[in-house]
């Protein structure tokens, strides 16, 4: 368990304010100052600098923060290992994006539960950017994401390939076409996920590769729910770029149709991407390593 001075440092590094730190930790402001002063004197360097009303980390403070976070992560993993080793029921929290958490992992988790009835995997659903941020803050040990990310900053294992497609209602004019020009897709009633989602980031990146400025996308609606996007498309209020995994049921029922996209050179444009397990720590728990292997074999 981290001592109270290190917990004070972690909290101050996060909120950047002595008063807020004191409120969060139920301490007096002088007590917070004493904790930081003790650490600075003990290690012989300044960790905090004042900038206006904010308390920012010095270069030494940034490096010290990494060590403290690593110690916190190791302590948490050790605590979970001991708890799960001697507990009949085990629980693990992981982060997953909307597409993966809603349409890819549920079936795998069902199989996993049959094989491991005393173990629960709790899915925390966020967009890609939020999951990556939480991994960096050691709030999640493991995430499962879609779309681009910094592969130098995270360790990763590919879960599977995915394809983004143009999805339209059966009554939409695009539904009767052999293919649609990418420029027409960009300029019509395009419904997309919010900025920060893996699907949105990947589509914008691919649009740039085709020579277009993604800032010129005519986003008719931004919607944070995949189910809501599908309902809007079914109602013929627009069309979307979406994971093929997310519309299998609607396509089988005939209420949504996939239409090919071509560029100005009449070459078909395909949007292939990866679903990846991502993690930061060298010491990914043995249990989660085994969980990853189970997913790879059963997805």
C-alpha cells in the first residue's frame, strides 16, 4: 500500500491544486504542503512549481510521477492477485470500445463464463481515446480498442481484423447503386460517432489518404451510441460508416444494406482496421494473459 505522502503527491499531480487535493483527501492544506515538502527534501529535488493558481510538475516531478504510478500499479496488481488467488469468485475490470464491447466480446465472454464460472470480466465501455487515457493513468490494466493509437506508447496484441462499411436504409437512393463515390458520401447526410471514437478517427484518416481534407466532412449528425446510429439509418434519416460487426443482424433482416465506395479513379475504397488488446505495464497479470489467449482462440 502506498504511504499517505505518495497518495498526496499523486492526487496533487492530477488536480494541480493544493486546496482541491486537501478536499479530496480530507486533509488540511498545510498537511498537503508538508507531505510534498517531505518528499522534496527526502529526494533532494523540487517536484512542484507554481504557475498562477495551478501547481504543476517540474521535469523531476514528471519523472517521479512515473515511478510512483508504477509502484501504485504493482501494488494494485499484487492486491488483486492475492485477492483472486484466495477468493472463490474473481473479478477483473477491462476497458472496451462501443463496437467491441457491444458486438465482439459478448459471445466470447459467454463462452469464457462457461469455462470459468467463478470469474467475472467487467466491461467498462468508453471510446478509444478515453480507454487509452485510463490505461496511461493505470485505471485499466487492459483495454480492447479499435482505430489508430500510438504503438510506441502501448504494448498491443491484435484480436482480429475489422471492416468499416457504408450502411444505408433499404429505401435510401444509395441502396440501389452498385457503388457510391466517396465524395458523395462525404457531402451527404453522414451520421458519425463523436470525435475521439476509434471509428471516427480511422475513417477521417482514410479520407485523408484518398486526398481529401477530413475537415470538409459534412457530418449531418454526431451520435455517441451505435444503436442510436443504426436506428437513425433504419429510419432513413441519413447513412453511416460503421463496423460490419455491428450491423450483421440488420443486414440479415434486410433493413440495412451495405454499399461499396469508390474514389474518383473508380477504384474501390476499403476500410480495413484492427481490433487490438492494448496495455502499458510490463507486468500484465497472468490471468489477463490467459484471457487474451482465450479470446484469440474463440473470437
